[in-house]
C-alpha cells in the first residue's frame, strides 16, 4: 500500500484498532503518549515517509498491548527501583506483545518489524559493561519471538561470559525461567527483582573492602606464587563488579530508553518538524450545550421540511420501486400471449430486485464563532434536513456540530478547538435539541476525519457526508486531504454553503449555497437527490 494512503487512512486504522482492542485512540496534539486508557498520536505530517507510518502503527499496537495486558496497579504498588523497572519493562514488553500477537496475528508481524528495526543492529564496539548487560537481557528476550536476533544475543552473551562469567551463569537460568513461564505482570515484577538482586549480590561479593595489606611470611611465599592466576581472576571480577556498581543507583533518565519511549520520541519529533498547516488532525469528541428549538422555530421549519420531504419522496418512489421483468421462465403473463405470433418467447413474469437505499447520511454542522449572527438560520436548516431525511426508509442519519467545547489533549497544552459534539447518533430517534450557539474556530477537516471514523463501521453500502458551513476551515490542507481520502474510500462528500460561496472552493460541483431557509428544498433536491438515487449531479 502507498505509504501516504496508509497515513491518510491512519485515522480509520486507529479507529478500527481502538474498537478491536477495546480502547480509545486520539490523533492530534503535540506528542505521542498513553495514559493507561487512551493512546495519543501527534498530528503527523501528511507527507510522512513509509518508515514513520510503520512506526506510528507499531506504537499503536505496542501501547495497546500494554493497556490490555499490563497491570498498572501492581506496578505502582511494587515501587520498583529505576533498574528494577527497566528490567521489568524489557520483559513486560516481550510478554504483552506475545499476548496480543496470539490474539491478533496481524499484530505479530508489526511487533517483529519493530524488533528488527530497533534491535537488529551491529553492537557498539566500545560499549560499557553495564550497557552490554542490559542490551543482552533485551536481545535475549526479543530473540524468543524474533529468531533473527538470536545470533546477536549469543554473540553478546559470549562476550559477557568472558567479562563476568559468574554473573551470566546466574542470570542465564533466570531468563530461561522467564521464557518458560511468565503469565502476568506480577510474575514479571518478581523476575525483575530476582535479576537485579543477582546483580547486586555479584557487586557486593566482588567489591568488598580491600584485604589488609601485609607482607607474606616466608612460609607463605610458595602458596602465594601458586595462587597468582586465581588472584588475577579475582582482580578482574573486582574490576567488572566496580563497573556494574553504578548501574544499581543510576536514575531512570540515565538508563536506556524503552521501546515505547523510543517510539514516543520519534513520533513527537516528527510532529515538531512538520509545518503547522500540513499535519493530519482528527477531532476529539467534547460535549456542547444544546437547546430545544422554540415552537416558533419548529413551526417555521415545517414548511421547508414538508417541501423537501415531498421532493425526496418523489425520487425515492422510483428508486425503491420493485420492477417486473419478462423472461423465459417464471409465472405466465396472460397479457403477453400475443408475443407468440412474433416468435417472442418472453411470456413469463419475473420479479426484479427492489432497489434499496441502504445509505447513511451524516451532517457536519459548522457552529464556529463566525456564524454568530446566523445560528437561528443554521439551527433551523440542520433540523429541517434531519427532519426530512429521518422519514426516508432505509436511511441511517447522524448529525454532529463542530467545534465542541475546547479541550486539552495534554495537561501542559493550551486549549484546542479541534473538537466535535454529536447531536444525533445513527439509529437515534430525532429530537428537537438543535438550537446551537456560535463559538470557537472552524475545525472542518478534523470533523471530516472524525466522521469517517464514526461511519466506517456502519453496515450501509453508501455513506454520505454533508457539510453545512459559512466559511473556510482552520487548516485547508488537512481538510482537502480528508475529503480526498473520503472520496478514495468510497464516501460521498457534499457541501451546503450558508450565505457563503467558500464551500464551492472545497467541493466544486458537489456543493450549493442557500441565502434563506426557503432555498433549502431546491438546493438539497439537487445535492442529496442525486446522491440518493445514484445519479450524477449536473
């Protein structure tokens, strides 16, 4: 698949993964992060290279594995030291990826790619002993799932067996136990503590106080000479143990980054390097105050609603008519017997297939600050459309306003208007809470991406997005990309300009403009009429 296509479909991939994994994936903001319930992807550049796309997908799978299989309460209660947590993370990464890979085989290939990408590299020739030790633990665990890493793990083990043979002889069996039986986070905590305890014992046993210095007696000289080799080995152990001593007290910031941290850093840096106007952004759902339409407003919409409904129904009757066909088999049609005299054997009546609508329509309603003086008009237009369309058999209807309330995706971030607020969900009965107020910016592209996520799981074959707006979006590139991707995926996107022609720049040939509520039936007859019947709009 083309990498740009994959990235532009990333909102749909993220939404599908969220449903499959039972969690929420949010795209937008400044950094990649996870809070134990949600996975956040930053606003990645629209022209991301294939490697960055693969890393984004890998980050989703990796963090989803932790959310599903890691017990964060047990970790918090354990109060692990920095080194214990680092070792825990090495083993837990392997364990949770193994769990998710067994449930969803497609994830396994993503995890394997990540492991090869990050860990199948030539060893650093001048690496410190503590670095080699942690790297061996990492490669050993990863090689259990990715055999290509086994030669690197074995080479590093052989190197360590020369430098710290006693330590590796103790750690090797523990790692074998990890591979054989490591069912949950609590077991990983226990293994991490055992591994660190072995390292600590090794350091303590070989970095003790210096022996008292005194000249050997004459009768001791022979024994001393015989033990020169043993003393040299002991001195080597003391030297390597001293090199590991600092590892026990290193803060987390001085230990190597885990896989999740590596991915977070790369994705966050990619966002920071991208131009502000050329990033993929998806709206986040936030509630918004909705008021009941007044009896007067409802009465004013009745005429428009009735006119639009009648126009649509005249089209729908033809679209849903069950046509009768003549054929060589079926039920004899007495009215066609005259065909015998002209050697026409089509005398039998056969029922044709009923053309069903099988469509879903979603209204995206602009309620940004620029709409300030027109919200009564906007609210009435949106309600009239929903009222007319809700009567159409076989049509699933939804409506969403953008923006919703401003929100912070992260604590340190300023308030963002990249939000939407659903008014009417697909399958919900129509209500009168369509009275909107105007505030915020115009996150149109973000709203279109969100609508694609929301509509993708719907079973209807045809999916239509109708945008009601009076102006231009906040980020034109993101909006154009969202519309183009929707079209590529088989969605139909139409626009209705509310006393503004700007929508025609985004959707030429698929938009109309109305100046007053009375213009709505004619405008929508041209747009949705063509969409519902499947005919090309002129």
